[in-house]
């Protein structure tokens, strides 16, 4: 059963796929093939081959692409497409799950939501009864909402009953007061259904975060209710990023009561802050682990081999330093780092119930337009210090200082074309407009000038043209200059991304 992921956009994809049939008993596709699923199923069926389809619940890897999970909608929709064509098997791509956000196993971010969806549709695929007797409720929210951008908050119900139920979702501010209009949806018998609340914030709310609550009712009876994880609200300028990732909480795996977190001081590298985590109720909770999150990335995970009761007023005092998501590790020491963002705690107990504290927001400096500006210790140094508010640190690896530099003045860096590099620490390709300027003197073509974590790079082609490639919310985009770059000659380059188009200037000419 090989991965026969033949590009369905090619006119001969059916013939190319069928060419493998004499060798294999069947095949599957790594990833989603929804638009060609009926044609592929028919092709395998005519050839008397086993077809396992192909789906994934969402995908994100900076160097490879992005498929929005849309809460749980992508996964549920792909299951329904597969049920419609009745494949022999069902293949779910979840290989590098945690790194690529394709996980369907129980995990911190989605808890049991995707596992329950898998069980629900697997029984439909087999034609067997639902895996539980009562409606199950799940609330799925974006981890981060950027000002001016549109999102949806999802309240999902998997309803095994022979009658319909209703699910509603209401947005809540940081004080848990309702704002905006609730959305209610009818979920048909023996079906899944979701209420979607649109959300677009144009100004920072109090506390810089919001939540939501989902409720399912059977007639006049409330069957279940669940509070969402916090949705951090940010200006795109402070924490750029285009991929929408999610947290999900099932109502039957929601930690009762509240998780409380306090933070004393600013958690900078020079002055650690004291963090206190406690559960408000129930009076005794067996904690399995507590995760401290910074801007939704795990800063520290406090595992307990023997479950530890957190009982008010018992608390756990933890010293936390600045995260390393935007810093360079040089000679074993943390250099630089941002001093703003969200700190939040996620607590999971021994019953795998999860709860989130309210985030603590530390405001950034007022001017964040400058992302990076490095100054070198010209002529000798191996470090470069960032003059932007991010205060990052870069490191030179196997480079040589040469004289004279551009225009016959000062010094310049010479890269050997093999293992020389300047390590910068921009943790994620900015989503908004940007420009990158440099002056280069290449000795050969097919080299790379700049590579940002695999999400953006500038290279030369074999013929000497300059190429600019980056990952955008719409996928990969690329542009190639008409002008060729001269060898052994200093040439200014500027690369501009306006949010929709790429432009390359060679010696000031487009």
C-alpha cells in the first residue's frame, strides 16, 4: 500500500496512478485529495484495487505549507467526503503530528476533541452504533486573534440521540461578560453540527484577550456547557504570523473551577520573575502536569511523576526566565530576548481534564516597526547585535572579514559558499509588508543570500537572475528578476513584499 500522491492537477494523473497497480494491491494519498476523491475511488474500484483515500485534520510547517484546520471543520468535512465515496480503508495523515499540527491523538492543544471525532466517524464508516449515548460538546478557538482579521469560534456537538439538540456559542470579555450576539445551531439526530461565531476585533479588548462559552441543550435542559481557552488578541506588528492554530476543550474534559496564575516582576533574562500556579476549585485536584506558555509556545512543562495535589491555599512557586523563542543560544548562554507578550498556564489533571489561566499580558515598546537591524564588530567580531526593540543576537559562523568593502570603504564579510553563515533568530516570517536590503558580491551563481527559517529566502538562479520566494497565507509565492547579477562586483539588492506581491530591485532597478 504505497503513497500514490500523484498531482491531481496534471491531466495524466489517472494514467500515472494506474501505472503502479500491477505492482501494488492498493494505495493511499498523503494529505487531502478532496477535489479528486470520487474520481480516484472510481479508478481504484474499476481496477479492483484497495483504496484508502487520504485526509489530514489541518497542517502547518513553516518550510512546507499551511492548511487551516478551521477549528474541526476541515477534519469533519474530509471524513464526510470519504464516507460518500465508500473507500475500502481510510488513511489519515498524522505522521509528524506534534510538529505539523496534524495530531489526532489526545494532546494538550486539542485534548480528546480530534480523538472523539475520529471515533465518531470511524463507527459511521463501519456502520456500527455511536461510541457514546449522550451528546458531546467541544469548543475550539484560535490561539491568537490579530486585530483587523476575521476568525470563527466553534461550538461542536456530536449527537447520538434520535432527536435534535441545540448548540450555542457566546463570546466573553476578560471579565467573562458576554459581548456580541450569540449564535445557535440545530444539530440533527445522529449527526454532528457546529455553531460558528464570527469574530473580528479592531481594538485591543481589556486584558488583551477574550474567551467564549458553548452550551448544548436538549429541549429546555442544559446537557453540557464549556468555557474556552483564552484567545490572545495581538497587533500583527508585535507578534507577526499568518497561520491560525487552535485550542480545543471537550466539556467532559474541562477542569472544574479555575486555574489561577500570578506573575511578580518582568521575566527578563536579567531578572527572573516569580510565577505562582494554583487551582481555585475543586478543593483537591490531582495535577498531572502544568505548562507555562509564552505566546502559546511551551516555555516550561512541570511534570509530576507522582501526581501532586494542588490544594488552595497550597501553591507552587516557580522561577521563570524569558523564553528562547526569539533569542540566540551562544556558548550555552541566553542572549537578548523579547520582554513582552502573553504568559499563561495550562493545567492537566490525572483524568486528563484541562484548564487555562487568564493570560498575563506584558505590553511591548511603542515602536516595533523595525524588526531587525544588526551591527557588527567590524573587522574581527563574531557577534552581531540587533538595534531593534527585539534586541536579538546573531552569530557569524566560518566567515572572513575582507577589505575594502562596498564602495571601497571599510570591511565586508566573505562567505565561502559552503558552510559560512550568519545565524539570525527571526522566529517566524512576518505576515505583513517588509523589505530586506543587502549588498552582495557573488563569485558564483546558485547560491543563497538569505533564508528565514525556511519561510522566506533569496537566491540566484543558474543563469544569474535573483529569485525571491516566501510562504504566504495563500501558499508559496515567488518572483525572479529580469536583470542578472554580475559576478565579482558589489551590487545593492532590495527585496519587497507588500502583502500580496514580491518585487526585486537590482542596483535600484526593478
